[in-house]
C-alpha cells in the first residue's frame, strides 16, 4: 500500500511550509509565495507525540525550557534530519526516528535542538540572515531560508547560479552554533542522567559523510561540523565525565512504542507482522498488529488486536483513540464515538484526541457536541489542518457561516494558499460582528493575503 494512502488513514497530515521559520522573521506571505516547492507535511498522532514528550521531558528540563510549551513534532520526511524554526517546537523527521537504535540516540538529537533554543541561536540567525540578505540576490536569500529550515538539497538547487558567498557565510555561522549546541547537549544529557554513549552512537552514523559528494551527503550534516569532529568531541566528553546513567524503563518503552507505531503505518503490513513478533512489550506488539490488520482492511482481526492491547493497558487513552480511528475508518460510527469518548475521558486536554472525537461526532451528526469538541481542540492546537477543516464544516452545519469562512481562511493561510485565504477572510469579515475574535482573526488573514499580493507585484 502506498505511504500516502497509509498516512491518510493513520495520522493527521498537517501541511506546513518548511520555510515558514519564525526565527527568520520573514513574512509568511513572502516566503510562501516565493518558495512553494518547500511545502512539507507533518505526521500528527497523539500516541506518538506523547511518547516523544516522555522522551524529551528530562532533556528539556535540563535545558531550562518549558516542558509544556516545547513540542516534539514529526515531519513526514524519510531523511535523517531534525531542526528548530521557533521557540515552541522541535521538528524531527520520521526517517531519523526509524533510523536510531536507542532512546539515548533520539534524546541526543532532541538535546542538540533544544540547545539551539536555549542558547539563543534562533535570534542570532535572524541577524546573520539579514546580513547575508543585504549582500545577496533573491536566489541566495531563498536558499538561506530553506537551509535554515533543514532543506539542504532545496537550498543547493535555489542557490545554483546565484551569489553563493552569502550562503557559505551564513552556513559558517551555523556550523559554529552547531558545535556550541553539541557541547550544551552533552551537558543536558549528563544532568538528565541519560547515557552520553547515545550521542557517540549518533555521530558514528555520520562518519564518512564528509567524504561523499555534496549531492550524496545527508542534509543533516551539510550545515554541521564534520562528523569526525563531532564524534571526537562526543567521545572526549564521554571519556572526561564517564557514564553514570542507568537504564530508564520508561524511555525504553516509549521509544519502542513511538518507533512501533510509526513503522506500523509507514511499512507494509507484511513487514510489520514479521517484526511485531520481536517486540518485547506485548501491548506494543498487539498495537502494531492492529495497525497492520487495519491496513489490510481486516476489521475483525484489527479489532481483536487493539482490544488485546486494551486488556493489558485499559486506562491508556491512546489505545482507545486508535480503536476509535479503526472503527471510524470502517464506518462503525457509533462504536467509534464511544471509543473516542473513553479516550477523551482519560485525556480531556489532548488536542489531537479531541479533534478525533469531534470528527466522529460530526460523522454521527451530533453537530453541537462536535462543535464543542473541535473548538476545544482548536484552542489548544490552532495549526491542525484536518481539525480546521472539520471545524469549518461544524460551524456551517450549526448555521454560523461567518466562523466557517474565518476558519477556512486560516486553513488556507496555513497551507500557503493566501489568495484563497483572502477570499474567505473577506466573507468572514462581512458576516461576523465587528471586533469579535473571529472577525479579528479574519482581518489578520486578509492583511497577510494583501501583503502577499503586493510582494508578488513588486517582483514582477
């Protein structure tokens, strides 16, 4: 089964522009219209995001960051990469998660990206970009934006035929920050009681990368010091401070569960069934089997497997959520609502679970209840494209066409479709009370849309 189909069933796919970095302080309207090819998607799943939050918690705490504010988000990209573009999230490609062999390796990646936030690198990159931008043409400026967001290949393509000195200068500043981030990350791991051997193992994966041609190098190391330099530094840190860590069963469990669920929906069902037998945690094995059966449209066995996982962990909201998803996608609407309802009872503030519950209620025709659930979800996660689509339908079916247009405008804006966003924003402004929250949000979208049009005219 093609990955695109599997993801549509399994995860919330949220369109995100890799070149929307708040760290660059470049208007989203300019970027989205200038670099449409950088559109990516996110894999949004409550189980996976909770597991990553469990793995990240000790690292973020050691870094002095707000563990409730900084999220770990999975990018739908198979390359080995991770990056930050603002102060609220660390983005990790699914290819990286599936490639690392231990929780300590993944925690080392998270620690490195957390260091960029804690050390103020985001703000400094803004000024470095501005300096480069003053001395470069448009092509190089775009390359800088894409490179800062992790798009090495895209950056190389955009920079071709332009003044590349500014790009080299910007990446030079970036490499210095990467070395600093590695040093800070090693400290965070030590303070958190996480084995620094994970960082050594992480860098060992890259030894030899710098010997490859640029076209064959992994994007992760393009703007980083050479892998041998990083490996030597990690080994020196391990030798100097030793390894006083002990195995963390919680980290081992959630690492296996995150990888298990990702692989179950990204790999073929046959691959999952073969590998699931090797899983030591019986509930994770059953969850993976449920996902494989679901891909094969075998509802009876998928249901039996997820029920088996729930027998082991009856108070696990994420297994109830997965059961709800399986039932909903098999048109067992009433039972899906019940399953999602149990998940919400156990995790009443999880935006992704609330969004799934609202979708099930919407499908069942419970419009007012669906609207309540979806509004609560949006208040906690306003960048969920699928949620916004469901919310606009709920508003329309409840007779509030003004808010339906306002939410649709926001959804198109997040997708970079600013012309369409402007059309719906105008509709919302004409239907909503002046000064109301929805009216104000529609005004913001309209201003962004009009700014994008001005920028397009200037470039012509």
